[in-house]
C-alpha cells in the first residue's frame, strides 16, 4: 500500500511520465493520499483565487484549477489525519527530526497504516525512523 505526498500528487496531476505510468499500472485499492495533501492543494488554489480576485482572466483560471483539483482528488482514496495520527505526529515532533510539519503529518499517517510514502522528496522523508519511502519519478 502506498501513500502519495503532495509532491507526488502534483507530479501525477502534471502527468509526470514515469510516475503516472506507475500509477496507471497499479491497483487503485493500493493507492492513497492524505487529508494533509487535500488541505495543501486547496489552500494553494484558494490563495491564487484570493490573490487574483481583481483580474477577471486569472480569477477564472483559478476557479477552473480549483474545480479540476477537487475532481482529481475525488478519484483518490484519502487517509485522514485523525487523533491517532496526531498523537504519532506529536511523538515524532519530540524527536526533533529535520522535516517540515506537513510532511511529518503525512509520515505519521503512513506509519500508522504501515504504508510506503511515494515522494520525490526522499531527503526529508528518509529522516523519519521506520518510514518506507519510494520515489516513483526516478527512471528505471
């Protein structure tokens, strides 16, 4: 089972040739993302809309991107950042790992479910003890 971080989801949205081929060759029941990624993606789209609210062309582009993003994310199995994941996140925080909070939340969810994180950000995720990490953007 695999958990895609926000970076990997973005690669798939942009049709990264290697990653998207691996996604298409996988069973959808084995592929997940997280509510953290949903939050990050929607915040980005909403920030764009807010920034360009006085530019009709960019505002329309922002709303179109928002709808595409919601439709895309609706095709994924989404794991929640629930109370149990938050407790594990707090434990990991106490280890003072050099990894961003959102990535650490994704790592906590993956550890909780014993899933592998798919990311091109191996440098940060490999700092989390016991976390399995794969980069699906690397050419075979």
